[in-house]
C-alpha cells in the first residue's frame, strides 16, 4: 500500500486526489495533508481518512489537532512524514519549496504545480535524479505526453503538441477584450479550477507556462513544442514522430485520470471514471491567434531568450493576475504588464535555489512598480 502526502488537499487537485483514493482504498493510504487557510475542510478530510499529520500553511489554526503551521511547518511535515509519494497541488510559486522538500527527502513527486518546473526546472530534474525518485506530471497535458513517450525513444520525437481549450474567450472579438470583467474571465468552459489558474486559462498564460514546463520535463526545444486549440478537451496532448505519424492521448476531461496514473506509476490500473464514447464525440483543432492570446507567445519568447526569462514570465504574470483579481488593472493590462516586465534584463541564469528565489523577488518588485504606474494612469 502506497502512503500519500497531499499538499493543497482542499483545492481542485487535492479534491480529485481524495476522490481517486476513495476509489482505491486498498491501494493507498494518506499519511499527511495540508491546506492554506481552509481549516474546516482540512479537519473534515482528516476525520474521513484518519490522517494524523496536518498542516495549515496560511494562518494560525484554531484546532489543537493541527501540528504543523506556516511554510516552515509545511516543509517540516514533508520531510518528517514517512510516505512514498507527494502530490503537490499548491497553486503558484509557493509550490516550489515543497517540491524540493519532497525530492530531498526521497519521496516521489506527483506534480501539478507547474511553477516548480518553470522557475527551477533544471535544478528540480537534477534533484530528482540525485535522489533516484520519479518526477511525475499531473497536469493533464504533461501527463498525456509522459504516457505517450513511455514507449518511444527521445531521438524518434519530432514534436510535442499541447492542446488547449481556448478558455472562455476563444470566440470573443479582440476589440471587446477591454470590456472583459473578472466574472467573465472566471467562467472556464471545461474545467473547474481556482481563480488564478482560471484567469491564466482565459489569457492562455497557463498554456505558455506549460510550453516552458514541457521544454524542461521532456528536454525538447521550444520550436518543437506546438499548441493547438481543441475546445472539446478530449485530446490532451499529441506527439509527432520523425516519420510524420501522430499519437494522441484521448480521454474525458477528468483530472482523476492523470492523478491516478501518477499514483499507480509504473502500473496502469482500472478506474471507474474517464471512459469516453468517441461515437458520441466530435473533435476540432485550430491554431491559437497571437492577437487574441499574446501571453502564449510571450512565453515562447521568454523560453527562447533563456537565462531567467521563463522565471520572470511566471513571476510577472502572477503579479499581474493578482492585480486583476483585486480590480486594480483591466484584463488586457495583464499581458501589457508582463510584456513590459520582460523588457528588463533577466539574462542571468539562476544556478541555485537561493538565486531562483532572489531573481523571483526582483521580478515581482519590478512588476509591482509597473502595476502601480498603470493604476495611476
């Protein structure tokens, strides 16, 4: 029986992980869980699954049953708890240090936190290799590529194709983007997600982050990573081999599928969810529009510039999205802010985790200044 630690247990990834474990109670047990501020749901999960190690990372708990608190407490819980695999469902850059703690303590990492790879992909890959543990992607697109590549040699791959739903604005006239409200941007047509990632999907910054992540995870050049809009969200990714043939991973848009595959790796096990009837389905694909989704193309630019530009793209986007969520800037100002932030010099390559965090803070400070100026216009 595998012992699991779930980080971000009350969020979307966490809830889906709990659902997978409910369906496979003979295969998994939960050793520890964390939440950021939702103490009530954390305690409810602990009661249902009889979990003894709990962490509330974002505030001081009211309950005496929670023995780990704050960021330091979260890292301590990961390091001290005996477990086989850590599911990292924490949102944003806050997920980086917990990922490193999991790998350093010799635990396999099922990773839904793409910022871990975008910020420090080379360092994370080296850490996983050094500690002889698996780095297992949980994002539906990267999980799909991971499964597709299991039976292929690296030298056989011509390109990776990531699919995207296109979010809520794939048909909205570009001239109307200036009128997009927060409520509009949070209405994702396919997935139920947190606020930040919903905005990232609406701008396709999320897909840009996934392009950077795919580059780091699968050691493939930016020019060989493509993105296709696929509104039905049934084909989660494709690979093209040198002979021109294409292979696709197709399933229902259900996050429990990639989560279960990560938890059961290297095995594939039967599941009660995710079966898709293609006879009742239709599939369509088209190229993303640069004018409609400029952040996707800024991510490619950041990746091609190398250095710390991918890290800067992520940090600047987080600051800009948070400003939009607070109502300080409009929807179109998100990409304007990121574009201006990337005009600064971020060519210095981060060689250590400390330097990653230092550059990340510098980008955030610089971007906050851009947001402040925009709000004063």
